[in-house]
């Protein structure tokens, strides 16, 4: 009976060793997805702020950059063309070297 228990403990240890990296990878993927969602929300807000500023004759660039969190301003681009303000930001990343970019646009329209 004691041999059976020892084997069960060894099997449980192996399962834990295999499960921990998989859970860590899953957690990292969920965290990265949350960061991408944050970046997209910030870009959408900034593009709407830039469009509102352009509508009243102010520079869209200044308004859009001011609407972004300070950590996302570096590397952000704001373009205004064809009646749209497009804001592109880098997604904060937990993986070194992985730096995707997301864009959002808003129309400059009078209501």
C-alpha cells in the first residue's frame, strides 16, 4: 500500500510541475489582452478628443495627446485627414520586444 501512495504523490508532483507553466502562460496572455484593451480605449478617447478639437478649430494633435495617459504619449501618432482624426498608440507589453500598435479614428463632423 505504501508503494501505491508514493506513486500517487509522484504523479501529483509531475502534474503540478506541468500545470504551473501552463497557468503562468495563460495569466500572461490574459494580462496582455487587458493591456491591449486599455490601449484601444485610450486611443478611442484620444481620437474623439482630437476630433472635437478639430471641429472647433483647435489643433487635433494637442488635444489627442493630452487625452492619452502619459505612459502612452511616447510613440503615439496623431493624423488628421479626410475629416477623420486617427490616433495610433503602442500597446504596453509584458513581453520584451513585443510592441504591437493599435489605431482608432473618429470623424470630424458638425451636428
